[in-house]
């Protein structure tokens, strides 16, 4: 008979999902899933985590873990095309054994700061073992490049020892994958998540508009790699309109970056239904800008957060992405930012029945953020997002690392 493992945790504050934190609640985990959440019950044993906030495990909705070997070698300087050129030059020179070690370390560090689920872009599948070994739930999104490179396998929502070890489909970007192939990849993804980078840089926007020095540089770079812009089959002068014309925008599509989206496009995106993943520090580093998050939220777009690759961001700590977002848009409510890093990511991946909230049936691990100060209720989430989370968040209920 299978052993049943049950453990209860309590903390001064608990944030089950959007809204205010609850004081002195507890959550019970049974066999790696939440079996109960509610006010602390006297007499029922629970591990008291103390002063701090207990919340759902985070969802990193966009990562490229297999680039961990390039960490620190390509500091972004605002020149997107130059950065891509350096990345392509350096990537083949990685030592496979060292890259595997760095990938394992990066996965472990990401898990330690309270991430539960990762959507990891891959061309090789090499990071899958590292994700599993770190106790993370993961969808490895196999990414197609160019007219025919890196054809993804069909999606599979596989569970292994109680953890999600799924595979899914991604296309690199509308400027690097021909339109008909993007449509075919979306069809291959079927009802599962389909991810594509979009409207990341000025160069991409100029390439679509057919005018501008950065667009010409990007087109020349692509041509040098055997991909002619004429072969992309562009259907519009903006990447969002191109994807709409291809018929690939719906609730199962996850657009990544959107740093160059216009206010009009924010409203169009809400009508189309895809989610948008911001990678705040990567966006600021590579393009000196970020998607208009307040406008997108007000329009009703489902937003989520990713770290992007270790090659374009200083670390894979999603709390640092929340802090960067909060500092860039000081008017954003802390609970909206936390929701982007939890429920928003789960919804974007079609997994909101299993991740992103503290409710019965949701999967561990959870996340705990200790608070040194004793903020009033109305300041708890702000303290967590701006200071305590990046400094000291940790995973709860991840048996691989605790
Ligand atoms: Zn990416």
C-alpha cells in the first residue's frame, strides 16, 4: 500500500491568491498536494514558519536553462542584435560536462527560492533531468528555429513520481520562423501551451516595418544564417498582426516579451486571448524597455513572469524579476505582481487547476518569505515583493532540496 505523507505548515501571513494576505492560516500537504487551507486550528500540529508570508510556489513561465553555461559571459548592453550575434558565436564553444553541471546548479538555485513550475525553452532536452532532480515541475518547450531546424516532438503532459515532466511546442520568433511553419507548430501544440517570443526589440519591429538600421542589421544576420526575410511570409508590418493573420493567437498561446507593444496592441491582445510573459531584467538589459504592464493588466491580458535565460539575466531568481517590475512600474499593486508570478503563469500554461494558488488539490512546493520587520497587513505584500522575497524566499515541501 502506498504511504501517505501529510505535513501542515503555518505562518504569520498566508497569501492563497489574489487579494489580501490572511493572518494565522495554515496549509496541509498530503502526498505533495494541498489537502486543506484555512484558519489555524488549535490542537492540530503544524510546523510554524514564524513571521513571514507563505504563498503558492512560483511559476517561471519562460526560461532557457540549457544556456546556464553562458551565465555572465554575455552582459546585455541594450544592443539586441549584437547580443544575439555574440550568443550564436559562443554557444557552440560550451564544454558539455561543465554546461551540464551549471545547468544542474541553476535549476537547484531556482528551486530554492520557491519556484514550483517552470516552462523551459529547449533545443536539446538536456535540462530535463536537471529540472526533475531539483524537484521542479516542468514543461520543456521544444523550440523550432528557422525554416526546418529543431522540429519539436508532439506535446505530452507526462507525470513522473508526482511531478510534471511534460514536453510542449515553441517557435523561436516571428522574424526567425516562416509563417506557415508557425501555423503548423501551433497546430502541433493542439490544446497545449504554445510559446513564441514576440515584439522583443526595436530591430524586430523595424524588420517587420521594412525600414530602419536595426531591422537591416537583424535581416543581414538572419541572411548570414541561411534565413532570408523574404522567406518568412510576413503578413503584416507588426509581429502581433502577423501572428493574428496566421491564426495562432488564442488562450493557449504564450507570447514572450512584448516589450515593443503599442497601447492599441494591448487592447487587441486582450481581445485575442493569449497570455504575455514579461522577463523584466532581460527586457531592460537587452532592449532598455519593458511591455506596458499596467495598460495590459487594465485591458485584461493575462500576464506572467519569466527569468529568460541565464545568458541575459543575472540570476534565475523570479523574486528579482518581481522587484525589477515593481521598480519600473511603481503604480503596480504588489498582489498583481505576485499573481503574475503564480496564478498568471499557471493560467498561461493551462495548468491553473494544479498550480498558482493555495487551494485544495494544488501541487507543492510552496514558497515562504521570512519578514524581519513586522509590517501592518496593508504593507505585507509590498515588503515581500520589494525586499524580503529577493533576499530570503525559500521553498517549502520540495523534498529534493530541503
Ligand atoms: Zn527566451
